[in-house]
C-alpha cells in the first residue's frame, strides 16, 4: 500500500490525472480497474477518477509494489529526467517575480520547450534551474506539479513570457489568457509601410494538423478561425516601418502571417516574408519582440493584485539599429 497526502500544488485536479503523474508506470487500464475494484481510495472511501482533489486529502493505493520504483530506481530516474534542467545555463532576464508567477525576457534563438532538436537548453529549463537553485522548486517534494510556461514565443521571437510557480497560478493565468485578459503588445519592423498609419485587421486563420506554417484568408472557410490584429506605425525609415502591434486574438504565427498577408512582411521572416529582401538587409530572423504585458484580473482572482499592472521588456536591439532616434 502507498499513501499520498495531497499538497497545495496537487489540489484542484482530478484524481485520475494526479495518479497518472504520481505513478507513471501504472497503465490507464490498470488505474481505472484499481479505482473500480476499490483498490484506490480517497480519504478512506470509494472514489472515482473524476473526483477533484483538495489540499489535505489522503489517497491510498492498494496495488502491487512493482508499480512503485524502489529507492535506487527512483534516484536514477530523477537524475535522468526530473533534473535535466540543471544542464541548462543559469541565464535568465527576470522582469518581475512574486510568489505566484515569474515574467522573463526570452532572447532570440532560445526555444521555450523541447523541439525536434532535443535541445537541453530551453527557456523552461532555465526557469526550473533558477527556481531550483533559489529554493523555490523541489522535484523531490512535488508529486504531480512542475512550474510551467503560460505563453509561448517562437525560437527567433524575443520578449516576455510568463511562468507559473504553483498549480493555482498556472490555472489562473491560463484562464486569464483564454479570456483575453492578458493584453500583449509587440514591436516589429516590416518591409513596406502599411497604407494606413493605424488599423485593426480582420481575417481568418488556418493551420493544418502537423503543419509548421499557417494560411490567412479574408473569407470564412471550414476550419478557419477569426483573427484580429491591431497595429500602429510608430516610425518610418525608407521602405521600413516600426510597428506596435496589439493582439486581440492570439493564434500561431498570427502577427507574421497577417502582416505578410497585407504585403508588409516582417523583416527577416523567411517563412512568410521576402527571402531576397532579407538577404539584402542581412537579417536572418524575424524582427519581432513581445515587449509589453498588461493584466486585467478580477477582485476575486488570486492574481487580483496584478490588475492594471504593465510589464515591459528592454527595447530590442533591432529598434536601435534601424530607428536610432526612436524613443518609446
């Protein structure tokens, strides 16, 4: 028999989801069979997979010890998996931190999570390394929770990324993002100047399953979703324009694809932009930075103290390079 006492970060989730993470060697079939046959109990009583866990609950599992790793296996597994983040460098530009969240400024060239290249140096690994070294995260004491990123940026897009330090904060930030209550603004440089100095663009966005690029259409089509992109031209330099962009919706590659769709592609964007022009300017990645975040949270939110607060990244180097006299 094994017993789990539910801590704060393990609460607020379904029993079956918790056990899948706490006992990874237990198959789903065996898990649900053990629940049906009452070999898994919650607070001494019969339970169901959909039961929600609360802090202080006791989960007892009357199942074969073979499903639980012995001490040596556990240590080896931790060294192999749970501590891989220690291989990432302790290089992190922290913009803001409190007990619930941390906001960091991601540099160009760093992926947020593991990708096809299986890089050990990722933004989440750097965040975990920092939290571990500062004593704010311990894999040994967490049964099912690991600090996680709440938003993503492309490898070659710089700027602000939010990470949640506990499960309640992760759920709340994700809820705010879904409700468009985390307002994100970007700076970018486009080749060609938009016909209007400021505008709100409406279109439809489609990404095929498994595809690494998206399509934009002015007409609603099957599987296409509405996108809204607002921009303001801040400065001009020949054929180049410095834009502030506010995402009203947030979909994959929305800024890059939408601006290219109106013939003002991001400078350096070889996926949606003009490769020939990018070579002329010797720019190898899209000049795009998520430079501003503003929270809109309700009074009863655990993040109510962030309501109306604005966080800014450093002005990206590409602004100074092409618009040296510009001041934000």
